[in-house]
């Protein structure tokens, strides 16, 4: 079997085009409608700069707005809190994200800062309130974290089946707050039978081999080998690992893609898989929240696959 | 193999005795120290009355205090909200629980009501904030839901190993907000490899057979058979099912205990297993919060196994 390579690049374009069309259509009736994403950056990490630029560029391309609040690495937790609160109260901001990791000289508790974000503007879906709602299966009341949401979207679209996850055995490698844990919850509440593996799991290969859907978010280059994959499985690679060559900016996934594609049924590549989907889902989440907040009475999600 | 029957009755006495001693010791230095649990009951379900009486009685036995706020089944959501807010602001209340299910004539959103409880008084650990913290692995910042906490305690105590869960394969049947979902999170963050099964899971028997620790919270009498159990496994039965005979008040677990005990390594009985542990952990949670709130600067948990 040769796996279908699931292009996050292509699917993210589809999502972004749909959001752009939705914004344009909304403006026919509400000419001043905006969908504004505020990105808070502390310090000046070069990898963060790359991600932030991608987000702002994609937002602009489809008629949404983004703005960067770039703060010095000398900022204190108190001052950063005040910045977040100001964005919470800014009526012209629909979504707020804090670019992680923070690049700061003082001790700042990133969880504390993220939890300050108004849950209705938490378009990364990372506040404990939205995480709690997702964990409890209150899917209509939460905002899906962007990377897991992108994973789910790829599965639904590539298989052509919105209910593909239901009844499937899903194995998630990694239990991070940003990817592994929320992916497990999202796939559980789409009725998968979910197993979460992590650094303390012995014999991970054996667990992977059970997976109809394998979500890998463990942060190690080519960690998952071809013989860890059940033939025909849907393999989603969330890894972003920089190679050893300092002169190259080449990135590698957590899955040994070249070998794995001989076994898997579907495979998301790195780069061009989950990465661009994350950006697209962020912009979509922002638009959905903009619509909810700016156009009261309008139901969200009506024009999108969910 | 004949399983060790893990007596929740005995272990709950141990917990309650320890909490009683801790309260007495605290009063040596703080003679007016109290640990007050407020139970909110809407309506008059007879099963709820039984559970509530057990909680109040056990609290009283060890020198903690309980009070019942019994509200008519005609109460509105707005009035119930006001009751919760009053308890949040009552300096003489340390823990608040809402007895579920609500027995009410009006439409009341139980999740909404529970989320009104001050997270620091949420001794059932069911608010979305505490659920979110648990889901994200912030164990020091949350309150463990009582039934999963009781399950964990039984495993640690019966095996004599506080780290017994680490590296084990844990299978949870059921994804309820009260038992299954938080049990999965709690055992995950004690480093188990956790699989969650539910009504949409095909071939549950096969999944159960993988479990080193099997937590059953599915609400069907004797659903799990002996041949679903891996020899030597630790089987935790959270079921409370009333039998078919209306003249008997006999309750049954979700596991066919008589047969299962020939296979399992450890088995919690019903009744006398998880049930009494739930009550004990509620009273312990209340005491811990009382100490945190009333004796600022004192670190909690210092005298307990955790």
C-alpha cells in the first residue's frame, strides 16, 4: 500500500478561501465587519517571528486583520497581564494569542498569562476554561485548539467522512497542553477510542500498532518507524523538528515519512501537513468568534464543515 | 489466582480517621477551626437522600461539619444561582457540592450551576476550571474529583506503591464528567498509558483484556465478565446499579465480581468499594480546602499520602 499524502497546504487553502468568502459575504450586510487577531509576542525568538509572520500574512490575504503586540524581553508578569487585559477590553480585537514559548528575562508563568485571556477571545483554545469544556465534551461551548482541530479536519476531509473517527482506535503520542491532551479530548468526543502514550509509556511501538488513527506529537525527529504503523492507518505527524545541520532550515516530522508511506493509508507530510492547518484554523476560529461577538444573534459555524 | 478484595470500607475508615486526627490537631493551635461542607439538594430523590445522609454522618463522626441546603423542586435557575453565590461568599463554608441529579420542575442547566461554585470551594472537583486544570496536568492547582481520587487511593494503598500507576496500561470504561473523564486524566497524569472506552467503542472486551488497571464506570450491572480481565489486573468497579427486584435495595457493580475474582489480582467490591471512598475523599477535600482558606500560609496535604 502506498499512503495518500494528505496535503495540509491544499486543505488549509480551502479553509482560508472559505473564511475569506464568509468575511466578504458578511460585509455585504455589515460593511464595517472585521475579524481581528491580536498576537502577543514577548522577546524576539527567530522561530516565533517566522510563525507570527505566517499567521499575519495568511490573515491579511483573506481580508481578516492581524496585529502584533511585540513586547520587550524585559517585561514583567504584571505588565504583560495589563497588556492582555487591555486586549480583552478592546472592542476591536476578536482573538488573542500569546506566542509560545515566551522569550523573557523575568520569571513569567505562561499558564497564568494564558488563563487571563477572555475565553471568548481565546482562539488558541488554551485557557483552562476552554480546556475544561473540551475535556468534558462541551464541544459547542468551547474553542478547539488549532493544531488538534487541524488534525481532525484533515481526517474528515481526506476520508470524505465527517464521522470517520467514530469507533476508530486512536492513539495519541504526547500529552502536551497544546497538542496531545486536547487532541485526545477532541478525538474522544468525536467518538474515537483514544489511548494516550507519553514518556512513561513502555513499549510504545506495540501501542502504535493498534492505531487506526495515529497522532504523533512527541517532538523527536523520525521517532515513529514504518513497522510501528498498522497497515492502512491514518498517520498525523504534528512534529516540527529542526535538523542537525545548522546551515539548513530543513524541518523534520516525528514520523519517518519515506518509510511510513509504504504502510500507512493516509499520511500528513512535514512540512506542509499539520503546520499550515494550524494557521488556517486559528484564522477560522478568530472569524467565528468575531461573528459571535460582533453580530449577536447570528449562529456560528453554519457555513463550515465541522 | 484469587483476587485480593480491596475494601473501600476499610480504606475509607483510614482516610476519615486521618482527617479526624488532622482536624483535632489543627484545633490544638486554632481552637475555632472548622471544616464545613455545604450540600445543595434540589428536590427530594430518595437515593440522593441516602447519599447525602451518608456524607453528613461521616463528616460529623470525625469532627467536621456538614450542612444541607434543601431546596424545593419548584426552584428556578436564578434562585438556585443565588443560593450558590451566597455559599461562595459565606466565610463559614469550605466546600460546596450540588447533589446530582437535580430533581426539579423547571429547566435548570446543571453544568451552569456547578460552574458557579468558587473553584476553591469546589470539593467535588467538577467545575470546568478544575476539570481544565486536571486535564492539563496541573495537579497541584486543582481539586481531584472524589470518585477518581478514591480509585487512585485504593490502587496506591492496596499495592503499597504510590507510583504503581506509572507505566501501567489503564483502561477506563465510560467518559462521564463525574467519573470516567476525570479518572482518565488523573491516571494519565500519574503516568499511566490510558485508553478511554465508551458506548461507541467496538469490541470493548478486547480493550479490557489489555488493562493492567481496569476502571469500570459504565452503569450496567455485571457488564464486565471474567474473561474480559487480564490475569492479575487491578479491577476498580465504580458501578452502582439497583437490581430488578423492587422490594430489595440490593445494588450491583458493573463487574461480575464473583467470576472476576478468579482472574483479577485486585478487585473492589460493590457495595463497600469505591462508594465509601468517594465520601471519604469528599470530606478530605473539604478539610484540605478549609486549611488552605482558613490557615493562610499552611501548606496542604503535608500529612497525607498523595
